[in-house]
């Protein structure tokens, strides 16, 4: 004989010790930005790594150029 499975409870418990549902709060802020400030706010995720990598490349090129200049002068 196959035993009959009990139906699972899907009703929300609302007793005295039930967890309280907290309301979801969505905070929206408005800011008056300049055109450049708004562009930076919109493109920050893409622009920051590009600026960092380009600064590192420029520094390395400058260091290599200085090393070549020093080696050629000696």
C-alpha cells in the first residue's frame, strides 16, 4: 500500500510570534550636476579603469624614455 503524502503548508503564519514584514523602502535622490559631472556619473564604471590603465602606460613609457636617455648619456 502506498502511503498518501501530506499536503505541504503554503499559508503564511500570522501568529503572535510570527516574523514582522518590514516595508521595502526605495530611496531616490536628485542632484543638480553640470554636464561634465553628469557624464562622469553615467560613465564612471567604464572611464575609471581606462584612466588608470592609461596613466600606468604613460608612466611606463616615460620611465623607459628616461632610462634610454640616461643610458645614452653615460
